[in-house]
């Protein structure tokens, strides 16, 4: 299963705040029909309730919500922001948003392992954060 399509990879300069960053990062999933429009609202609502649990490492966020919050198909999107996105109430920022939509509780687990392995290498993350274009950014994730 190919969980990342090249059209779901984007580079943005910045966002007004973390809520807008979530909306931008989920937009390719919405346009592709992988999530309902309410999915991004579910992600934002979860963060407002639970805090920025989506920050999984320095500079890296994994926006996601429960399948019943609007996921249709399992797919990911990658959004790289050139500037840090600051999350309220925590000394945390992120630039790389790996948005995940999972239609069930299991279909995305292999992809999460692969993403975790890739992003656990600090040198690789530095290269990813400096991607000059979408093609280069996609190349880092294309085998997921």
C-alpha cells in the first residue's frame, strides 16, 4: 500500500498559528478524498483538549484524529513549513507536519514504524527540513 502520493507533499512558508498549520497540512488529504472536511476540526479539537500531543520530536508534528472523526481512507500528507509553528502553552515548535488519516486502528501501523525510523535520525531530519523543493521532500518519504 502506497501511503503517500506526491500530490500530498507541499512546502509552505508559514502559517498564522498552529490551527492554520493543521488546516494546511490536512488540506491535501481533504482534496484527495481521504478525509471529510470535519477531520481537520477533529485534529484541532483534540489538541485543544489534550495539548500538543502531536509533537513527536523536535521540529516534527504528527497531526491525526480518530478514524470516526472523518477519516475515509488511510493516507498521509507531508507539509514542510519554512518557519517554526508555535504551539500554545508549551515550549514546542514544529516545521515538518506529517498528517495521518487512518480508516481503522491498524492499517497505518507499518507506515508509522517506517516514519519513526526515518525521523529518529537527526541528520536525516536536518536534511529533510532543508529540502529545497517538493520533489526532494517527497523523495525522503516515497517508500512509506
